[in-house]
C-alpha cells in the first residue's frame, strides 16, 4: 500500500509509465486496448490499476471502451460472385423462412413453385426469382416472372419449342425475389398476376423485406 495526496492506493507492481505518458495515451486512444498498447503493456494486462491512476489524476476516460485490439484477418480465397446469385436463390429463400421459425419443404417432382413453407395462415407455395438485370436509365432491377413450358406446336428456337406463360393462382402464392445486391422482396401473386416481368421501383418498396448485411 502507498499513500499519495491523502488517498490510499493499491500498487500491484511498480509503474513503468509517468503521469504524462498515461494522459497522452488516454487522449490518443479510443479504447483501453489502445491505452495498453501506448504504454507498452500486453493486451491481456489488467486495466484496473491504470484506471485507478487515471481517476486519481482526474483524467477523462469516458470515451474509452473495453474493446480489444482487432485480430488482423488475412484475405481468404472465397470471392462473392453476384452473377451467380441464381444458384443460391432457393437455398437463400429457405434459410430466410427458417430463421423466422417456419418449416420449409422442397418438392421432389417438377412443379411451378420452388418451395412450400409454413406461414401464420397455413402452407404457402413460393416461387423464387433472382435478378441481376437492371434498367439502363434508372438502374432499377428488372425481374422476369414468367416460366417456360414445352409447346409441340410452337416455333422451334435455340432452346427448343418453349412457350412463356405467367404463373396462376393455382400454382403459386408468393414470389420471393432476391437481387444481386441481396435485397429481398416478398410479393403475393395477386399483386403481380399475369405480368411477365416487373421493375423493382418505388411502386414495390412496401414489399422490400431485407437489405444486404
């Protein structure tokens, strides 16, 4: 124990820094980890004694937090590829519903919808659409809502005899739309029935659920 200015102070070991060094370290740091670094202390060094000294000296420590020094993360080899968003669409949608507590099922046979999910109103059929296509002038995302079916009487093209048709109320309940910037829209079929495509402008802003993290 030592006594300074009438205040009894615990001294676990001899100080290796002056009052001025401590004041400068506190002024120039955002957290206690930074103070420790300025004073030449290890990051796991207890700040209890340093805090007591700072309080005795009347130093302002209100701006200091207890966050530790960040660990420098080396770059990894996994790069995001927005042009491949379509490959993750159904998995992303399934995770979106499941993290909200709803069970998701995936159809085994070829059907017009991609997922079936529980909801507060019962089971709902979900068609997942992804997009990275933007309008040239506005930059708004453009979403194609049709599906292609085989048509033996149709004109043969590069993809075979396919015909574009809109989804009906007997096939789908909701469109789950995921953009390349990872914005999520959940739009009932009744809102966009018979449309072959839509542009995600302010008209549909009320259906925006999530943005990128």
